[in-house]
C-alpha cells in the first residue's frame, strides 16, 4: 500500500495549475519537466498529487454541512495510482463499465462499497460483478435494464439498490457531444415516466429503490442548470416518498467545468458556487448526496509533455510537429477542444510564432491547435499541453500502431512512474498469426 499524500494547497488559489517556471524552466510542484523528459521520454503525462488532493478537499469542504459522498468519475482518468490516492482520502467512485469496477477493486478494494454504476449499456457480466461486489448503487437508465437487474439480482441472491437516472430536460451550455440532460439524448429516463417505473420496481423483492439520479452533461461552466435539475428531482423524490418508497440517496451527477484558457480562475470560488446551486435545488431535501466530479478534480492537475520534432512551412502556413499525436490526446480533434500550450524553457523575449501544432499521426485531424500564437520554438524543444489530466490518457489509443505514453505522478519534489511506456511487444501480444 502506497503512503498517503498530504493535502497541500497549490501555489495560489487563483492559479489552478501546478505548473510554473523556476529559473526559466517549467516545473510541476518541485519536479523539473526537463529531467522528467530525459528520464522517461516523451510523450509523457505528468500529474500533481497535491493538486488532485486539493481539488478533492474543495468538494469535501463545500459540502461539509450535509451527508455526502464524492464519487470520482473514473472515466476522466482511470490510473490505478490516482484511484488509490483518491480512495485513501475517502473518495468513492462513479463507474461506467465492468473494467472500471475492476480498476477500483485493484486500486482500493474497500472503496467498492462506495461505487455507483452508471451507463446505458450494462452487460450481464458487469451487473453480476457489481452485485457480487455489493456496490452502493446502480444508476439505471432504462426499463429494460431495470428488468435485467432484477433477474440478475435473483440469480446472484443479492438485493440490488438502484436509482433511476432521470432526464430532467434541462439545457446546459456545453459541447453537444457531452450534453446529456435533454430528452433527445440517449441517457436517462423521462422524469415524467419515472414514478410509474418505481411503482413497478416495488413489486420485485430483489430491487431496492434507494435513490434518484441525474446528470445533465460535462464541462458546464454556469451553475444554474444544476439547481434547475435538482429542483425537478427533489419534487420527484417527494412524490416517491408519498408512494411509500424509502429514498435515501440523491445523486447529483457531475459536470462542473473548468477554464481551459489562459485567464486566471479560482477553483475554490467555482466549487462554492456549485455547492450553493445544488443546495438551492435540494431545498429541504435531506437525502444523502452523491456527487460525481471527474474533470474538475483531475484535468488541471495533469499535462502532456511532448517534444518538437520539426518546424515545417507550407506556403504561408507554419507547422510545429511534435512526437505526441491525436492518439495521445484526442480532445482537440474530437471536440475542437482548447488546450494552452507553453514551452518548457521560458522565452527570454516577446517575439511570437503563429503555427498549427500537430502530431505525426496520418490524419489531417491530428492537431492540437490551429493558428496558435506561440513563443518561438525549434526542433528538440519541449512543450507542455496544459489541462490534459482528464480525458487525456483515458482516451488514448494505439492508432497508427503507436505505443501509448508513460505517466508520472509528482508529490512535491518526489516523482513516481505510475505507468510505463508501452512497447511494441505490448501492442502485438494479443494478436495471433
């Protein structure tokens, strides 16, 4: 069992990233990125344990006045070392697959009691594994799934605690690929139909209608939609209690967004606004609150370190070609997401370069930035893509038969390799001739 890591605030409450220059060289907390690249190679994911712990504590403090469990969304970053770090500090987990369940088991077995299982396509083996692990709650997303849950609960001789994930039809301003709270989306059950489904579930001795769940999307910067969604959920809970259901949990989901830009922001204030919005939406509802933050905890604690391979000019266009590609960080190609890009060596002057920052993958969509204004860089320079801790490593692939990056976790000046770089042997091992 690895040691617990002390919770230490980052350098400034209004500087949410742990990356800063010292003697003109970029560091993460106390570790120099140049030395990390020399030791572990690039591309390389780098994370601050202190920043992760600090973000978790912000949620703990903001919701301290009511019973709650923070269920970190494993899909944001599923590194075993990061899951263990969070579990050691009391976090539960929101999972969306049987594989993520096994990751929680491997990282910190006792945390299985604080797992909520979401997702629209749960399979029999996944449901059985979660029942046998005695997880806290299934977030059920269809009547067909609820029927299967009852069948599998009887087969496993287990009572299945569940919450219907209701769709409140609340609009949240975010990318359409990560919006989930409207009736047109695949997620959840129409909130108007939920009451009758709970009534039907009550007839099964293998089902325990223990809660109500809602999740309206990801990377949501305005907090009013969270309040609106919970207002509708608490009204439903009141109806369910009148129907005789023992509702003990209200799952508010996750989705609190971060600022991917260069503007200074204050994470503590953002969490406080979020907590106030949820409190407003809950009103006098006293059920145990489940929260599912992912991105807000891990995104700004991590970054992708990459090396410049070439500078190329095509007519008026300049390309900075790096050894990281879209298989290492797909968010810009998938969502046109913005990531700040900074050099590891702090520039001395104020001259700039306007360029596309691209990778070596054989796709025109393999880019990190278009027409980005950067300090001048040259081949062999190291650059850092900020805010890549969430949906970076967890969405990597082996496209173009490229090995996935290594990962390093930094605790102050101490560094630890938490995932080795893949080798060609790793890539070819499952294949048969």
